[in-house]
C-alpha cells in the first residue's frame, strides 16, 4: 500500500515537469552546497588544528599557571625530566619543549623587536611546519649543540641587512631582570609567507637560550602532539596527572585554551556557515510550498471529484504529503550524489587557496593553504533528513488549502 502512494506521488510530481525540475534543482543544489561546504569547512578546521598545534601548543600543552595570560618570561619550568614519561603514554606522537623570549635583534644597520624561539631542532624536525625544507630559503637549520647558530625570518633579515654567515646581537632580560646580550650568527633564513614569522622571529637552540635567560633545561611550553586531535579526551587525564606531579604550579591545557584565537576563529566561521545553510533551507521551503500550492490549485477539480466519491481528508492530505516526500527524497539523493563526487575529488586533491592568501600565518602559527575535505557523516545525515522533513512540513499548507475548499465549489469553480 505504501508503494502505491509513492507511485502516485511520483506520477503527480511530473504533471508539470518544468516546475518540478526547478524545485528539484533547488533542493538538490541546496543539499549539494550544504554538504560540500560543511565537509570542506570541517576538513579545513581539522587541518587548521593540526597545523596550528604543530607549531603552537600541541594538542595538549603544559605551562606554568598564569603563563598563557601574562606571557611572563620568568614563568618557566624544568621539562627534561618528564619528556620520556609523556612519550610513553598511548597515542602520544611527540613532546616538544620550547622557550618564548621577547627581545631585541640588532645588526650593524638596524634593530628590531623580535620573538626568540628556543627549540630542540632535532626533536622537532618532521613535525614543526617552520622547519620543513621548503621553508628554509637559504642556509640550513643549526644543530642543537651550535651555541651561536640561529634561523632568522627572511623579511627580518632583509630589514637588518643580514645574510647567511652574518653576525647579529640579541638582547633580552636575564635571570636577574637585567638586559643581557648574546652574539649569534645567521645559519639559515626562513621564508614561510607568514608575516608574523618571516618578519619577527628568530629560532635558536633551546638549551643555550635557557642558559642565556637563567632557565637551564627550562621551558615555557611543553607541547604534546598526539596521533590526532580525536585522542585529546582520552589522553588528557594522564598528561594532566604527569603535569601535576612536576610542580604544584604547572598544569596541562587543551589546545583550545592555549590557542583561543584559532579556536574562536573556527567557532565563528562555523556559526556563519550554519546561518548560510539555514537561509538556503528557508528558501527551499518557500519554493516547495509554492510548487505544491500551484500543483494542488491546478488540480482542485480533481481533488473535489475524489472527495465527492468518498476519499476522506486523511487520504487527500496523504496525497499531498507523499508528493512532497517524493520531491524531497529525490532532490536529496541527487544532491548527495553530486556532493559525494565533489568531495571525492577535494578529499584527495584538495583546494589550493594559495593564490588568494598572501599571508599564511594565523595567530602566530603557519597554516597550509591547500585544504582537503573530509566526510562528516553525522552532519551529512542530519542535513539530508532535515531537508526531507522540511519538504514534508512545507506540504502542510497546500494540503490545508485543498481541505478547506468544499468539493462542490471545487468542481463548479475549476
């Protein structure tokens, strides 16, 4: 019996092919755009998180309490003793101690404010996006035992007149709060096309920078990288327990807390996407009401006749609702098929935004301009079901319009 109603709905749908095709195109197009944009957005968010945490806090970062708010140079802690313990935890891919020291870089030509980033280069190779070979535009990465070697942002080096092999002086606050200086030599230049990195950053071995500021074996940040951000909930309790055992003043923070700028940007962007999808669905609902209303108005005499021969109101309502259901399901299937084909390509080849993005930096991190979509199945299913439900709901007014017209009036007037 159900198949009979569906066949009847399908047949009625094609009485006016042009109008039905226009509405099917509207439904399929909306589903295609909603699913495709959602999958691309979710892929970009996932990539943004993974790129951001590699250079930033890690999926989970360990800090002294107050450091994330104040960024005070003296809020360091001894990191070396717990690195191996953290690395032994399940799903931990790497642990990276870092120092962030504000200072002044001075050459024979000029001076500039800078951020001196102390890294364990050997440990971070292959993970930190700054250290990718394509980002080293000249020279090489210094060894961890190179006391004077430094990587300098290419824009900063140009402003200071520095080239590979040239010397420069870094001035920063030492352990006693006094301004101290240290001589470095340019070992390599960084070109990432991220202004905050290329124009303001100097990278040096962490151990020697720690000695310089009076924080031997110290770190401001211990970035814990996991296999994926999906493991954060499971890994956080163990990492927090290790952090608490280090020092009563040290705690573990999720990346959302450590890098709120990226977290808030993702949330705002997704809210904007949801508003856009909502408006698309509202437009489709209006179009569905119009299509079905025009359809039932053209067939008012027919509805009057079948009501006169005994079909009750429930049956009339079922005819109109079934047409809407067939219309919605058909449009959703077409839209799904188109979206899956598009996502199949973008999930493997990606979408290159490099021609439109001059600055690849965001909140002090480096973001890959090639975005890959993912398959967000829960949201995809919700979008499809929502469209079908919306089509059925949109049919209630046309059904009400038919039912409020008396059969005798319908047959005489139409």
